[in-house]
C-alpha cells in the first residue's frame, strides 16, 4: 500500500522503512496522526496536526515510518529547506518506539535526501534527541532561543 523507500530495506526481523507520498496521506493519516500528535506535545505551538497533514498533502513535508511486520513503530516528518547556497532536509517531528532499530535505515534516508538535491540533514530536537543523533554524526550548529511577544498583544 505504501512505498518502501528502497527495495531490499526489508529485513529478516520484519523491519521496513516507508515513505508516504502525498497521494497516500489520506489513506495513511489515521495511522500517522497519533504519532504526529505525540511529537507535537513537545513542540511550542508552531503547528497543529491539521497543519502537518495539509503540508504532507501539498508535498511540502514528507512522512517516513519504520514499520515492523506491517505495523508502524516510529514516524518522522521532514521538510526540504532551500537556503541561498544549498538545500537541506529538516527533521521536524519524530515519535514512536524502536528508535535504535530506526537508525539502521539512516543510509536509506540519506540517499532520499540526496535524491531531493539536498546536501545536509538538520533536525529540531530536544537535548535528549540531540545526544542520540550525535551517534549518527550530527553536530550541534545553533541554539534556538525565543522571546514570546504574545503577552504584548493583549
């Protein structure tokens, strides 16, 4: 029903790596939405799950899943970012279990990123996720700080 990113990503222990194309989102949304909502609980209100769904349908975001024996274990959502000098893919949301198993598919994800013309992967993460990503070769580049002006609008 859904697209396995690269033939041969299935393994003897039942794991697969899927990408959901925009036209597959309506059929997959009931399975994806709980993962998206779990990830959004740790966000700061930048988007709602309905926003994520709409951007997936438009092709502005892409959804990936680690699946075991046909059941989604982990979902992550990313977007292509066009900087002035190069393009990158930003991982925006990630939720689920089996994260250690998911890392086996990182080379497949890297191939997909390169196929989109991007030369870098970035991620918006909490400190615990940043520590985990270091083992894959991610390096800290920036700290994101915020100053909330909403209270000034009242």
